[in-house]
C-alpha cells in the first residue's frame, strides 16, 4: 500500500513539474513578438524614407546658359535698303514677342559687297552672339575675289525665302518697259544700270537679264540697293536693280516705274509691271535673304538660334509686316537645309560670274 501511495506521489510530482515547465515556456513565443515590433517599426521607417529621398528628381544644370547678353545683328549694306529692313523687322519681332530673352541690336558694316561684314563676323568664330544677314552677295563676293573667307566660314541658321528682283526707272524715263530698252540698245543706244557692288547679287542679276536679252549695258555699282535707288531717282543712271523691300514706297508714290519683274507672274501690288518672261526674256530669278552665325559655334547654341527663327517666321507679325507687305516668297529653310541651299546657290553663281569674267575660283 505504501508503495502504491509512493508511486502515485511520484507520478503527481512529475506531472506538476511538466506543467510548471509548460507554463514557464509559454511567454517566450508571446513576449518575443511583443518586444520585436519597436525596432522593426524603426527599421521600416528608415527603409521607406530613403527611397523617397532617392526618388526626388535631381535638377540638372542646363547644357548652356545662352544667351546671357545681347546679340549683335550685322547688316552688310547701308540703312534703308531691303537687307536693313529685313534685319530690323525680324529683330523687332523676336524682341517684341519675347522669343529671345535678350535684345537683338542691328549694326551696319557696309563695304565691298558684303566683304567687310563677312570678315567682321567670321573673326568672331565660335561666338554665337553675332548674326550676319545674307543675300546672294554672301555667295558671289568670295567667288569674284579673294576676301579671305567664304560661306564655309559660317554656320547657316535660316534662309527666310526669296525677294523679287526688278528693274526700275524714274517716272519720267522714256522706257515704258524692258522691250523699249531692248529696241533702244539694238538701234545703237547705250544704257546704264545700277545696283549694289560689282560682282554681287544685283550685278549678276543684271548680267542674267541683259545677256538673256542679247544686249549690252554698263553696270554702275553702289554700296547698297538703297543707294542705287537714290541714284536712279536723281537721274544719274538709266535704271537700277531693286526689290519691293527697297523701292516699294517710290513705286507707290509714282516716282519710279517697273520695267520688268523676274517672277513667273506679275506682282499683285504692281499690276502694271510686266514680267521679263512676258517681254520675251526668259528670266525668273529671285534674291534669297537669310541669316548665318560665325563658324564653329557650339551645337546647343546653334539649335537655340535656329529655334528662335523657327518661331519668328511663324508669327503673324512676320507675315503681315514683311511677307504680305512686300510680296516676299516665304519658303524658310533651317540649319542643314539652309547650308545645302547656299552650297547649291554657289555652284549656280559660278556660271554667271564666268560670263562677267569675274570668277576667281
């Protein structure tokens, strides 16, 4: 009996010990999670904040701060002519419309049929703060004499389009149209024709017209188209090469008369002015106008300048103040397209200068 009681007591003691062990081991799984959340929460906060900081966009420095100062617009001919009018018009529009954040200041560098302005601008190589107005003289002048630079020393930005070439005479001239000139010269008469510098765009145009008509003439060069108009008005020459941008107001006032227009059709603003084609002289030859920068300017700056002129030619102001007013044929070319146009034009003018015995290539 005592053995049975002892056995029971031993079993009870073992059970008690097992129960005690079970109750003391229970808190471990319940307390461990309760103690871990605090550091876990802190760790989680650190992990979520770091990615947010890394995800914020970092402001990159612009590739260029151009332009930071005013831009100089170089006009190769005297004030009052078509090139000067072009320079002033687009500069004013770019500033008034806020296309560029700086001023565009027009300066005049006449002389040598664009040679002076070309040399001045080419010397600014790599500097995008200079722009040069260009016409065919930009191409022909280096071809007719070694001036130390040519079109390859510049960065083409934009060709605006084509201006209409004309021959005009004073209102009291005996010549009513170009057929009168042809008849007069073929009967032994002589005529003088003025225009901007020898070997330049006006000269090559006059040569094209007179050679196509099969008659001789004497060319009288001036520093710019406006000076040729003044000489014509004063009776110092028989006629001059001009454009609506240069002589439009004198035609409208009745002081000048159109002898011939080198377009396919008559100009609407001068309906009495016959085309050369109508008069049996197959000449359709306009004068391009554009703008270039010095050579080797940075690509970022080149693209910014191109964009300025893309925006400018798209404005209503350009259309109203220049294109429509002067019946300018707007066909803008930019960058590489402008460069290709100038190079092709160079090839064409070589033939005309050879006729004048003025090609120095």
